[in-house]
C-alpha cells in the first residue's frame, strides 16, 4: 500500500514542512541531525502529533483525520516497550487482540510471528528474562502481528550491542522483503541500516528535505555535510568551475565534474578518506596530486583496520579525514597539533551539484 505524506508542523520556533511518497513494498529511510524533524514525522504518521496541516494517504485512504488506533500503523522503536507483566507470547498477541481478534487466534498469530523472528523458544518467558537482542526480536514480532499497512521503525537498532544489531538488521531485511504490500518508514542515524533496509532515502535539515533519492546514490554522492559525514566521505562546498570547485576563500579543488554540476552554481567536491595522502609539512612537493593544502592534525581515531586522521586548519582542509595504516601514522609521528600537508589526486574528486536547500 503506497504512502503519500505532506506534513506541516510548528512546535515552538521549529517548523517542519515535508512531502514524500513511499511505494507499496518499499522502505524509505529518513536521515538527519538531531532536531531536524525525523521523530516529528513519525509522530504525525502514527497519529501521536497533531500537525498544523497534513495530507497523509495510504493506498488512497486518508489517515490524517483518523485517531491513532484506527490508522493500521505499527511502530517499532529502539526501546522494545514490552509489557513486563505479560509473557512473551501474550505481548505479541496483544497486537491482534487490540484489533478484536479472539484470544486463541491471537496466540496462534503470536506464535507464528515468534517463530518467524526466531524467538519461539521465549514464548513463556517474561520480558525481564530476555537479553536486549531477544527483547527486540519480540518487539519486531509484536509490531508485525497486528498486520499493519504502514510500519514505522524509529532507530530500532540504536540500543543494541554490536553483536545483536547485525542479527536484528538481517531479520528486519528478511521480514520487510516478505510483505510486498506494506510501506515502511525507517528513521536511523546508521548508514548501514539505510543501505541494508531502505530502497530510498530523504535527508532532513531544519525541518526541510535537502536530499532525496535511491539510498546508494545519495550516500555515494552526498550533497550536504551531514550526509557526507554519515556516509564516511569528505565534502567541500563551493562553486563549480571548469576544472573542479572554487571554495569560499578562493581555493581551488581540482576534480571531475558530474553531469549535473553547472559552472557558476553551488556545488560540492566529494572524495573518500582513503584518497587523502598525508605528508610531513616540510615536504613541499608530495608527488603528482593537483590538490595539496596545509593542515594540522586535529584528532586520531581508530576506524576498523585503519586510523582516521581528522584535520584542522584554515581553508578547505578544516575537517577533512584521511585513512592511514597504523604503521604510516607511526612513521609520520602523527599526533594532535602536528602540521602536515594533505594531497588528493584530482581523479579521486567528484564535483556534484549542491543541495538547493542546504
């Protein structure tokens, strides 16, 4: 069942104004910094907030004037919110029971969904006896046992440890793909969630949509600093020029322009941290790269098998990241405050049009 939403909401000085569609059987991820309006959107879709103006339709059925209990919406948050006084099976059975289904049939539905999420063995347990990952499996089963037409996922993996999160992510991918008629909206800060679960993504900033498109395309070619940060990419804003991008302070970042980047219009230069080479400050000629700039090491952070060097300084070097091996960091004697030169080959830089609303 396809979802169409137009929502306007004012809360104090914050103003939300968004519009988006979610085709039946697909998942839309909503990304954005804290305070951008993500939770407000879910609250409006679920009927928990009353917007100033809204048009929310699901398969042509208007939801915006319906109370929350009549919307056929399921909500899964980072907190499982299981009823502590009920067994696991009765927690899951609560969803169909609340829709008027009989006790025996509701329990049969609950057991079917517990089996679907690999939690059948916990049916007689109380929530207090479950681990975080087990409790979230039960919460997934309860959200789906009510057979919602629209499923809302609010940071469902945020509270899980690094061992439990991948299993629940895989579980969600499996159960979401199994229902071709349901629309799903996912709020997350984790690009892995978006890449694994969502077909499309919208990025919010200040209550407005600043980026949208297929998930992999948006995260591979971000238009805003926030999206670049969660995608693990470097982004430099400026104006597109013939051979790259001109920054606000007059610096030139040489790169390859994408087809949408127009000379003289706002643009962003995007490149991987692995494309950034780091040299001693006194090395004035670091090989062949056309893009070289002085910087200072701001921080060193473990990042899987590499060390992510975050730069500080003036000009467009400020905030850039470079991924180096631990051996390279040791050889260069890098530590916060050490002056360096950064170099990026022009062929590793892509210039894209900037978000119109960023």
